[in-house]
C-alpha cells in the first residue's frame, strides 16, 4: 500500500493505492507552508478509508513548489556561480542571458576561474588554488550560502569541480555545493544554469524535506518518502535535498503518467485541465514524450529532461469575458479563490466553472445562481474551449492517424465528448486524481551521459559498459533489478576528434522496490 | 551600408542555422558572442557587395572544429580577432572588410566580434550559400582564390599561419592544427580583392538569414505551420514529416557521420549526414542530395543540428535548391554526391 500526493498551485491531491487499485482519494487546498496541506490531505485519506499508517510502504510526492519558488523569486538563497575554464569560456560568463530580476534575487555572484578540461581529459589550465581561496573570501564577505561549481567537460572528468569545492568549503565550512557534473548534460551554459538554479533552491529544499518528514512522522507514517522527477521517475528525500531542480516539471509528467495508468493506454495524448492551465502532452511507451530542444525555466535556458507539454491558460477557474472581438476565456484565473469569487459560490466573477455548471456538465456550488445565464453565451464558451483544446491536440500530434485522448484533471468537465481530430475521448475513473496517481506509480531511472574513447574493435564492449552503468544507477536509486530496462542509448562521435571519442548517453528505468523498502532512517 | 544591432542577430542566428543544413555551429552561442561584441562596441556595419571598392582587401572568418566541443568549451571571445590580426600581419596590408566563410548558426556571426571591435564592415555574402564540412568546399576554390595564407587561433592565445599549396591542403593542415588546439578554433583566410569578392562570393546571405529568422518568429505568432512557410520561402518543399526512430552514428574519427531513419505517413525516410545533412531518401529513393539544402526542423520551425538528432524527435525534412554555382560540373565535382563518396547522380530539386 502506498500514497501518492500531488501538491499543485491550487490543490493538494492524495490517493491511497494498493497494487493497481485506488483505495481512497482526497482533494484539499494547497497551503502556503506545503506541509499543512499535506497533513490535511492525509487526514482526508484517513477519513475516506481508514488505514494503518505502518502499512504504508512508500509515499510519493509530486510538487510544483520549487519551480514556483523560481518563477516567483521567493525563498531563494544568495548564490555564487564558480566556473573553471579560463582562458576558455571568458566570452560568456555565468549568468549570461539570465533575466535581470532573477539574477538580482539570487545575487548574481559570478566567478570565472582557471581549470577545466579539454574533450580528451587534458587540463585547459591548472587549477589556481589561491584564486579559489580569493573567491571563498569574497563569497563569505557577501554572505553567499550556496555555490554552483561548473567546469568545462566536467562530464568527462569531475575531479576539478570536486577539488574546487574542497578549497571553497575549507574556507567557508557551511557552504552548500552543487556540482554541474552531477546535474546536467553536455552543453556548459545550460548545465551551469541548471546547477545555479539548483544551488539557489538548496536551502528551500532542506526546509521542505524537513517539513515533509515531520508531517509524515506526525501521522505515524515512517515509510520512505520520494519526490517525483521531471521524467516520471522518483528520487528519495536525501537526493531531493541536494537536487531540488529535478522536481521542476513533475506536475505535468505525473498527470500524464497517471492518465496512462488509469486508461491503460501507452500511446496517446493526455489533456490535463486544472484550475488555471490546461496541459497537453503525448505518451510514448507509457512515458511522456520529452521536449527536443532546450527548456526555458523562468527565462533561463537549461537542458533538462522535460516532458514536451503545451500549456495554455485555460482551466476551471479561468475568467470568462464578453468583448467586442468575441468571447475570451482566461488566461487569468481566480485560482484557489474559486470558492469565493465564482458565480456558483455567490461571487461576482464569471468563470469557466460557472459555464460548466450552467450547461449541466458539473454540479459545483449552487446551480441556481447561474440558471439565468444566456444559453447562447454558455454554448459559445464551450465551443471556444473545445476549439482551443482541439488546436493544442493538433499541434502535438505527429501523424494524421487516429489519436486516442485521455482527459484528466478537475477542470476536464469543461471538455465536451466530441473534439475535432480525436478518435476516442477517454475519461477514466479517478481522473481528477491523475497527478497524485502518477506520483504513486512512478518508476526509478539511471542515466549515463559522458564522452568515451571507443576503440573500433571494442565498441560493443564500451556501449555495454555504458548500459550497465545506467542499469546499476537505476538499481542504486531503488529500482527492482529484474524490472530495469534500457530505454535509450545514444552515441555521438565528436566531430574531427582523434581517438574515436564519443559521447554516449544511456538511460535505464525500472519499477521501484515497494514491498521490502527499508524504513526511512531519518524519522 | 546598414547597421545590424543586437535584435537582428537573433534572427540571423536562427535563419542561418536553417540554411546551415544541420551544421555551421550552435546558433545560441554564436548569437550570444556576437551580441556581447555589439553591446560592447556598438552596431556592426553591413555592406552590400556593390558597395565594396575594387581595391578593398576582404578576408573570410569562420569556426573550424567540432560544434559538439564548442557547446562545452565556450570561446574566450578573442579567437576570431587573433586569427584575423595574425592573417593581416602575414599579408602585411590592412584588411578592410570581413565576411563569413559559410552560412551557419554560429558561422554567419563569426565575423561580428572582429567587425565590432575593429570597426570594419561585414560583407552581406559568404563563400558557400549554406554550410559544408570542409575548408575547400567554397566557391573560392572554383575561381582559384586560395586559402593562402590561412590563420588559425584558439582560446589560449595560440595561433598558427599556414602557407598552403591548395585548398585541399588547407583543409588537411588546418584540421590537424585545430585538433591539437583542443578541437575548436577560429580561422581567417581566403584573402581577396573587393572585385574578386563581388565576382565570386554568394551575395545577400546575411540578409536572407535575417529574413528567414524573422519569418519563423512571425508565422509562429500566427500559428501557421513554420516548416511549410520556410519551405516556400526557400523555394523548396517539405520532403518528409515524421518521427526519428533510429540514429546510427558511424565511428568516424573526422566527422559526425551517420544516418537517421524517420517514419511517418506510412513511409520511411533516411537521412545521411557528415556534420551537415548530405542525402535524404524516401522509401529507398534519393529525394534530395548535396549540394541542395536539406534542413531538419522541429515542429516549431527550430533547426535541429545533425549532432542533436535523436530518437523520438518529430521533425520535418525540407529540401531547397542550392546556389546555381554548385550545380555546374565543377561545382558538383567539389561538393556534389561524388565528393562525399556517393555513386548516385545529382538530381536538382525544383526540376531544373
């Protein structure tokens, strides 16, 4: 038995799951401190289905808390970026091309230092320890508490990043360190950006991790706690303390995987209509299709594995307006104030939910308060919503072949049964909890992404060792060994290089060990 | 002459990456480096070929090496200036104009730091009309303009001057030097007079790239299919739309060589590349080939470089006619299918 929780911007949803069965579900309002919302959700689950806290094997949480912290620029630590690479890379120092506001919020402390590697592991220039001690003095004086260390080709060799950290922490003992070689892919700027964002979130991650642990302990649950990552896999809480940035896109990922689970489909589009936005994504082999190009996070370019999701400002709380040019729905939403501001709750704002209730698609609040709405307006709004969603589905599709669509999320009542270009529209049971269920059924993964020297006669051997390393990483992250499969192997010979140097990426995923998971050590 | 400021660089980078047919360097890094130069020194003057005096001294600038290394080992910023000044010193006369050697996301903008910091105009032209993987694959070779002398400079301040026998030797020797420098370097070469530049180089390619980049942004806002819009802009056609189902990378020490297989619309497509996309086949039949342009774009109209092709991507493959110079017998001998070891005959796109 395990619990999946999704902490969204508006609602905190929780489900109690046993095998493939959903035993109980509960929707509560997200709270500013996150943990109160989770305690409320757990109490709600208990009320719906009495369960023994000790019988819970694992708790999986998907949260938008970290990405929202970056978007809103709150709770972020003063952060320094230390890059090893001089004389190379000088043209584009850390924080280049960042939005000014975010850079200011975290201090934008940027240091270019000697060090870094060539593609083949030669050193670009030796590490200058005095230079780094100077950086340490400076960041201590500026009150910087978290540092992101990046180095050219650190995916070939992470030694210089680690050595630089030793020098910095010898001078500033409590400094939190994030390493680029642990965080991103090849591509220095994107990897460094992700590392800086991660560093800025480290203090918040500590607070959240402690808070989550406390709220579960208070409920008598001592099962291990996991957080959802961008790619639908899980990380344990200790990992989350160090790599909070890996949670960024877990919300849409979870709803998509949850939609796949509830519908039993592996190849489909999933539409998640929430309170404020609608996300449209595609599933392939049961996993969200990844975005192919660089992913922008709050105006910062990164190269994370992220699901390819189209998001539009359309949801149950979207504000409906009649204007000269026609009807508009969203992109602004009353959000968590739906229960005060919408017409069905006695408010004075016409929202998409009011339209749904007036059309008889949903029973929320007092239907009597919207019975006099102009029927033409109601129909026009529903047509508008339908058209918007059909457009998004069409943009995501890759072939004209019939495409089944799974509809999830609390706002999905707005979508009519017939949508243009959709062969089959499925509204699975428990669809309003798809995101929490997606968290509950997550898997674990392991990835290798490095430059290897490939002797033409030993190519298979090298690729096999890369695959094995990915499998080992997945198992080390908690996957059941017999369930781990390789989902991606990619080999990119580096153009013009001697010695057959190749970048090899291998990725493995597997089911999380649930039954005999060790109890959480830190309770 | 007109000024190019920071805003236009964005459009040039995107448009040039499309015209770069999978190669030509990372458009993001190219744009950022050029932007920094323009922000520091002010806008760059771009000259049309007809504005260049006969006795001007023109030199080409471009990146040489592995784009996959450049996205990691970012430039120091002075490489192009060092290569340029090294070349100028060797020639012993002031160079008056610079031009991109090829069109590419990074390479179209490679002359900008030189132009901005030294106050020289950039020619609205290049030597390929697209990108090709090797130094000798330029219109200069057809007209007897040599890569002599040729200067290569790296981020550490190393530079080397080569006096080469011909442009094929320029490729071989400059490549060796670049590998020693850590696989990314900037080169400056193909010195020529203003008259030669006017007679030889391919005109208007910076402006073309900027127009193309603007077009992509505009059609996106209008929710028009960007791939169709790009195809009609280039006088080409969308050859295939589908998903990348396999990327096989050959173990070649010199280049990012390999092939990708795509599926969609009940057909399959094979793309062969050597840094740039070389040949596209549909169900076993060649539908586009060097020297014509083969561009791979994602659904948003964003160009996908050959080294970033990977499983699961949804892409459109576009074919577009190359510059007419490449369709002549001499042009085809230098950059046609046989120059890359293919036996198929070249069949021009657009039925010419």
